[in-house]
C-alpha cells in the first residue's frame, strides 16, 4: 500500500514545517492542520530526520487505533532511511502500559493527539526528552476516551498543559476542492484552508433510493466496478455503526447468491470480524472488515479487496474512493456528530459517493447543501456509467 509521500514530493509549506521542527530542541512541537493537510506524513518525516541526527535514539510512534498502527508501520517501511530500523508503533493503550511500567524514550511521535486526555498527554511528555504531536481539534470524536474514562483534551488544555510550539499547515493536499468546500460549510475554521490546485476535482455523488434493497444493489454494483477497473487504488465503504455493517454485508451476500453470515461473537460479546472476513473470503467476495484489531490494510491492498469499516475506525486513514451508503434519517451517531461526519466525509482522495433511502440524515444536510440528489437508476436500465 503506497501511502507514504517522499520528502521531495512534499509541498513548500510542509517542507518548511519539517525544517523548522528539526531546529527546535527541548520543547514539545505540535504539527497542526485540518483533514488532508498531511500531518501524519510530516510526523514520520520528522521522525526520520530525528533518527538521522540521533541514530541510537530510543523512539516510538503512538496512534489511537490498530488500523493506524497498520498504516503508519507501512509508511515507515516506505522510508529508505529507516529500512534497517526497528521502530515500535504503539496504540495509546500499549504506550500507557509501558509508561506505567516506567518505560522511557528519547523521543515520542504521537498522532491524533486531540483524542487523548490531557493527563495522559502530560504523562507522555514526562516519559520522553523530545515530543512531537500531530492533530486537529476539529476531528475529536469522543466524549470520553475508552479505558481512560476521561474526556479528550481541548485545544486550550494542550496549550496550557505542555506549552507546545505550534506549526500550522494551511493547504489541504488530500481532498478534492468539492469535498473541502462541503466541510467549510459546517467548519468555518477551515475557511482559510487552500485546496491543492494541482489536484483534479471530482464532484460529490449523492444518490437517493426509494427502498434499501435497490440502494444497496446499486451501491455494490458501483463499488465492485470501481474496484475491478482501478486495481491499483483502494475503495472503502464506511458505515456509522456495527449493526449497519452486518446488515450491508448480509445484503451483499444475498445479492451474490450466497448464504447470509450468522453472527459469531468473541469472548467479549462483540462481533468476531476475523471469522466474518474468513467467511467473505470463502465466498469469493472482495471485501474485508478492518477495525478493532481485525483485518489488515496491507492485505486488503495486496489482494485488491474493498475495505469496510465504521466511521470511527476510519479516523486518520485515507482511501482513493469512499462510499457512504445507508446515510438515512435513522442513521445512529451517539456523540460529536459534526466531527464524526467530518471524519467520514474527508477520507477520500479522489471520489466520494453518498446514498440514502427515503430522507437524508439531517446531520449531513448542512455539509451537502446545494447538492441535488440523483435518483438511483432502475435495475432494468442500461446505465453502466462509471462514476469515478
């Protein structure tokens, strides 16, 4: 999965931040920028530069989810200067255990800092000589951080708690101009962000269906077509909750003439998605669930599989084409609605497809204001237009 951007391909503003970060010693540094500005990429390049200057340093990278562990571990392997380095990429929970056991580091590089409690951020600061964090306050999606049972830090908490030197990114490289404009309607703080003028724009595709069956059939047809025609690119289906994922997957199985999957739980009473992935594979469906320590971005890319995951699990990731089906008025989001929708809407590098049956989810209406929904073509029509 070719995710990492080489340093020579970075934008001028990104190179400037990396150069400035390399000159700062003794104070925490916060790489700030909105969705698509390249924060995670710069975090890893900052790590590379640090290790070139300090080759024997004890370092680690810290992220929130196992999917991000997968992604950033892959990114590190794509940096030639780090080929022979063993750099642990840890979830925040694994880092907490190490710190609780008096683990110490020369440097810690922490992504998605806006989802961490301030007390834990302070403990990270105390556990290392050099701290670089990256994050966007607008993408904080939790009211309470699991395990810590504390709210995530606010902007002012981080500023007052560790007094970081802040480096801001103002160009959005990943998102198309159409998606960026949709986000600006709800997040005026992004109004100053500039699109990447070298990036080709693709309009957001919004579809309305009369019934859920025709919606899923049309959506699946388009996803499969994109996946088969664009084998070097990655498509993802994002849904708001786990029950919707199971409903969507079983609808696909039925469409393909396969038996539905009977849910199997793990020892904690949660869906065992590893067993689901095995079932999908045995039925030759090019689909893989990723999240909660199940599935692999690297495997999905290597095997040309479509990724399916929740909005929450997609945080920090990006894909070439993103599909948000079942965005109906009964869609369930339990907290931080606008921030979670921002996450879901901003995962796409090239094409964004949204569909719903009946009425569009009310929380999406402000983002999609001015975009007229198209009717899903009848199954009997010969419309084989390629959406992306």
